[in-house]
C-alpha cells in the first residue's frame, strides 16, 4: 500500500508541476508580446521611421497619335495618353487625363475617341496632373461617305462569317453561290 501512495504522491506532484508550468507560460506570453512591442518602439525612436516613399515626379506626357487627321464621315480616332516619370517609368494615363476640344463645332469627343462634325482645323488639349499637351486636329470631307473597300469592308465581313477559308471565298477572293453564310452588306460599285 505504501508503494501505491508514493506513486499517487509523485503523480500529484507532476500534475501540480505541469499546472505551474502552464501558469508560468501564460504569464510569460503577454510579457513576451509586450516586450517585443517595447523593443520595436525603442527601435523606431533610436533609428527613426523612414518617410513613406514619395511618388516620382512627372516629367512629360505624350499623346498618341501626335497629329490627328479625320478624312470622312465614318472616320474616327482613338487616343492614348502616357506619362513618363523621373524614375524612367511610363504609365498609361488615358483614363485619368482630361480632354478638351477648342472648337466643338468641328469635332466631338466620346470617351477617348474623336469623331468629325465639320471641315476645319482645331486643337485637342490633354491635361493631366497640372500639365497640358496640345494636339493639332485636321478634318477634311467630314460630310463625305467613304467608298466601300474590298480590303476594309468585304474581307472583314467574310472573315466574321467564316467564309475566308480556301473552301469558300478565301482561295479566289470572289463571291460564290456555295457560301452558306448570309453577309449583311450591300456593296455599291465605285463610279
């Protein structure tokens, strides 16, 4: 009997020892976290905090195309604006730039695309971050319809309909009756 009581005593000592260990650990953990923050704070006070990195300075803005020519009623020109910064990085800022047309009777701006209204010359001013850039705009034959072009009108229609393969119209590049696709286009011969 004495032997078993010794075992019980030793196991109760082990149990109380593990409770003490877990209590010590529970007390040390907040001190460890708190101490880490104190060390971090001292580090900041001694060595300072570097300021947030500043954005590089804008050096130039460029517009593509640099000269706009619209030559018929269907013509239009999409614009792209790029900013170059002092660190050499180039960014597309088309969606952040402001576009202004000097003479709104000559051209209309829809988003970043320019459309002709009347013949003449005007300027498109692009502004971003306090900088402006002017692009000359020339509009000719604004009321004239563009003639139908095989290259610009027919080939894209055939491609969309799937008729530009060699078995259909791709080999001879002429219309044939064996094409099963319906092409919604009226082609008028040039006079």
